[in-house]
C-alpha cells in the first residue's frame, strides 16, 4: 500500500505545524512531530508510521520509541483499546481494554522496563464476555487483538492506548472497527477503479468525516437523585417544567451564562486537544442545558476513535465539574433530544474532495467526474436506505426520528433545487459542467456589504442532505459509535462504484451509466419539508425506504439483499451480520428492561410512599402503572425469540411506559414540591439561569 506521506508528496501540499496553534496540542498522540522525535532516535521518522507495513518491518523500533515517549510523559501501562460490537455511549459502554504494565519482573522480583514490538502488535482476551451475538461462548472464548495502524496511539494518565481490532479465534470480527476498515478498503478499491476509468488516476480514496456531538449537562447532585438517569441515561418520568424551549432562547445562547457548564466544556477541549482531538466548535443547542461540540473533520477511523474518546472525556470532565453529561438520544420528554450529525465526504488520499465540484474538476482536469460520483451515491442511498436506517437503530433514536426534531425514518436525500435542476438536464442528455450558482443578498443598508450566498438553501429536515461539499447524515443518534454508520456508507458506495465501473468496462459511456442510475433512483431525491406528514405519506407511497421501528430496521441486516452486498464487498459474512443483528436486538430489549425496572423501583420505593404521605390520593392509579410495566416485562421474558423480545420491549417502552408516565406526571403536579422525591425537570434543566446555586436550593427542598 502506498503510504499517505508518499501520496501527499505528489500533491504539492505542505504539512502545517500545529505547535504554534495550541501549546501542548497533540502531545499525547504518537504522531507527526511528537512521534518524529522518538522515532529519529531509533533511526526512523514520523513518515515510517504512514506506511502501514511498519508493523512487519519496524515493530520493535517503533515500540522502543513509544516506550520512551510514554516514560517521558509519565505513563507506565499500555492496553489494546478496542470497540466491541454494538457499543454505545450510554454509561461507559464504548471501549474494551486490559491495562498491563510496560514492565517485566525478573526471577528475583526486580521490575524491568520491557515493551517489545510483539507486545504492541497483538493481544489476547476473552471474547465471550463482550457482546458477541453468538460468535463466542464461554467454552470457545478465544479473542485476539491486533493493532490498527490507521489510527495513532494515544496516551492518557499513566496508560498508552493502542487502537486495535478484535477478532475471534476463527477470524470473525467481534468489534465495530474491523468491518469499518474492510469497508474503507472496498470503497477505495472500487472508487479508484471507477476514477481510473474516468481518466483520473489516484492512489486511493477515503472517507472524511466530522461528527457534531450533542449532549446535555445537568447538575450532578440532581442526577444522582434519579435512578433512571444514573442507570439508563434517560428520564422515564418527570412532569414538564413550566419552561421548555418555547422562547427559542437556548440555541447558541451565551455560554457565559452557563457556569459551570462552560468550565466543563473548556476542560473537555483542553483534555481533547492534548490527545490531538481538534474539538474546535462549542455552542449551546436547542434544548435547555443541551450543548454541541464538533471537531475539525478528518479520516474516518481516526475521527471515530477520537469521537469515542471525546464521549468519554465529556462524561469525565462533566463529573469533575459537578455535572453529569447525558449522551443518550432522548433524555427528556417534550424537548429536543441529541443527535450526532455524521458529516461525510469522499476524498482522494491527496486530499481532493470528490464531492466538491470545483476541487475535483481542478485536480482531475475533468468536469465529468462529479456527476458520476454523485449519481452513484444517489443510487446507493435509494437501493440501501434500509441499511442506513439500520445503522441508526439505537433504542434512543426511536423516540427522536420523526418527532420534528430529527428527520423521519424515511431515507431520502436533499440535493437542493440548483443541483437537482442540473441533474434533470444531465439525464436529458446535457453534458454541461455543473456550476453551483450563487446569489447576491443586499441587506438594505448602504453601510452593509452585499453578501454572496450559495443558491442552495439548507434543509434541516432531510436525513441525508448534500451541503455543497459533503453529505450530512443527520439522523444519527448521539450515543452511537458511528462505525456501523460509516461501514454502511462506504459499503453501499463501494457497491455502486463497482456497478458503474463494471458497466463502463463493458463499454457503456459514463454519462449514460450515471444518467440511467439517476433515472432509476430519482425517487430518493427530495428537497421539500420532510417533517410534513403529507410529504412523508408521499415519500412512502413513492417507495422510498421507510422503517419506523428500530427493531424492524435491525432485522434488515440479515435480509438476503444485504447479506449478498456485504459478502460481495468483502465487508462482513452472513455469520458476522447475524451476530450484529443478535447484539442489536438484545441491546434494544436490555435497554428497555433497565428503563422499565428503574420506573418500577422509582414508583414503588420513592413516588408511591411520597404520594401516600402527602395524602393526595392516586396511589391506586400509580400501583396500576407498576402492574402494567411488570406485565410488559413479563411479556419480554416470555417472548419466543430475540425478535419477539425486542418487539415486546418496543411496545412496553413506546406504549405502556409512555401511558404510565402520563399518570405519574399528572400526580407530580398535585404533590407539594417539598415532598416530591426525585429531581424535577426544572432542577435538571435550568441550572444555567441560576448559576447552580438556585438549583441547589430547589434540590434541598426536595
Ligand atoms: P453545521 O452545524 O453547519 O453542520 P458545524 O460546524 O457544527 O456545522 O459542523 C460541521 C462538521 O462538518 C464539522 O465537524 C466539520 O469539520 C465537518 N465538515 C466540514 N466539511 C467537511 C467535509 N468536506 N467532509 C467531512 N466533514 C466536513
Ligand atoms: Mg452544527
């Protein structure tokens, strides 16, 4: 494989020094100038790491450099750091690791610093105790860890973290990362082949992503009084605060009003920057006490690893500042939940963005490439919208999708009027190049300069809008590890690129291939308001993929069309897909069971005694709610198989528990505030307006 550095050398681009931008930036990431210093001492350089064959050629020397760096920064342990199947960010579930000291002990017990190439390249662990969907069992538990050289080693505290893949004794992927890397290779292979047929030779292509991470920050003492938040990350009951987001006064509001949240966010940025995670954007989001951070985009594996780190850092720095971070999709009723927009583009390894019409034309000298690539993506979305939906089927997302805060579970794409018109002409035979129009906006006051803006508006209701230089998968959930999301995007594109390349190789003209694909898949393009029920009905009628239930969408993984797709692209075998489906279903049912049990305990142990004590009646009604949830739990336990269990769980959560909470929330309105035993929505959501102190007073009341 050609090294990234070698590829960059031919691109006429210069690496910028980061050291002047932020003191200490990336000191805890073994990469670039930081790594170079230690690698030079071994006769290597940072460029060694860009050619991934270093793992077979220079492992001992790289390990020696890594140990020197680690020792100088006070680290003495290492681990293979991996992402088990189905890992999500609700309660620390994202990564696996066993930390070992970088020491060996001599026969007389003397410790000796010892960290070799073999220690770094490979590890072994029990594969049966992580979610494995039947790929491992207690008596057949072998699991192996192997370094992922595409993502740099990082350091935190006294430990270095080696990004790793996790596979079974038989080579089945037990993690999120292995299929992602396979899909990266498939997309690069087929994309490079297609570009070559279009007259543009590139060393490889890759996905670049930027993940906008949304989350809530709430007072930790109030959080600690809520069993549901502590154990499930979501409030299963709680009467609305008199104030919600009626005034639209939270989005992008001053952060300075949000002490101590802003202190926590600054700490998050500081911690992240040390590890070379460029979290550059911070702002308040639509709901009270909701925030967003976004990094500068970069290559898909590194970004995912860094997002996984960012989620952990967000939780830790929140706690350090007396707050609790909620990463779950829908922690509160009737206010917005949290997403994680997966901004995605495809670039050459030289950094030319294939989705940027001007850039690709300039780099390749051809204006024919952009429409072909776009047509391939449009066709992929139409064919495999079910898989895109499946990739975002986290339980929390079932509350969010289609609730007018996130797109509906109907997978269409927005191209914008300008580009859509261009493709209309293109499919009618025009071979003109696409020139994105702009328009001039006069602000009506002579002192203000005229503004040039794109001809395209923004469509925030679309699950997958094109935004000029990137698609933005907006329906992704906040708690997700987005590996599967990007595995799907890359696999469906690889398949579309292959289809196009095969046709062109067989003699078809690229324009004809792209036109035919656009015509066949035109129905998936929708520029209107996706929140409008009439449009949703129209799209459903048109046959655009619509899967409302998270459980149904998880089950699409083993559909024959999709088994064939993943097999053909070399991304996952049928057994690996079955395992992911099993993990998805049991994760779904398990999430609901935890939430239901929290609700029962909160009712029996806190709310019913408090209501009885307050003497406001209603105890019988509350007991009936408990009974209905218990019946729902029993139906999960007695369901015949995984699918039936997950469906029973979905009904319990979206019907029984929703009905039950209405009863409880009404009762909350009758009980004196001083007697209500759990933190209220006002206490949880309005910390910012009170600078923390009034919240504490309110909490003391309760
Ligand atoms: P917005 O809210 O307008 O979508 P943000 O600035 O909050 O924008 O986040 C946009 C994210 O998209 C950032 O992480 C940014 O780095 C990323 N991004 C920008 N351009 C690209 C691109 N070409 N490919 C992938 N990601 C991109
Ligand atoms: Mg944003």
